[in-house]
C-alpha cells in the first residue's frame, strides 16, 4: 500500500533560496527551490528511507533550506525538517528512490535547481 501511496504524492509549497556562484569575470545566479511532497489527501510527507546522511540542529526550516542550498551535492536529495527536535536531516541520494510517509511534525523538501 505504501508504494502506491508514494507514487500518488503531489508536490506543493515552494520556498526560494538564491545562491550566487562566482566565475572569473561574471556571476551566474542559481536559484534553489524546494518542493514539498504531499499525499493525495493533502497531508505533508516525510522521507523515511533511505536514512539521511547527516542531521544538524536548526531553529527553523528556512535555516535548514539555506544550509541545504549551500551544501550542493551533499544535499541534492533534499531534506527533512523535524519541528519538535528542530532537526534538519540532509539526503544525498535521488528522491525517486525514497519512501515517504505521513509523520507528525516532519516535512520533506526536494531540491530543484534552475540557472539564469
């Protein structure tokens, strides 16, 4: 049942963070967006597998999103933010291999990059 539930997830809620990477004479702006998966009934999902590569205490999910954006490949799989623990869990792997479940106080955000 969970595998079907995982496949019927809906992506909503976007947060924006901008990271500027310096080159020799110009700057290329890279926008890092975070999409939040929800179940077909609208409940927020949490990534439960594979396990995160690192967990860091952060006071809110905006700090967590900035930290993830600054990590590049070390957070390309996105992050969980666990509200009660004020914990940010970073994932390296592809979100297509993740298992998502509804967990109280846990929100998963997938990384989406676009370059100007």
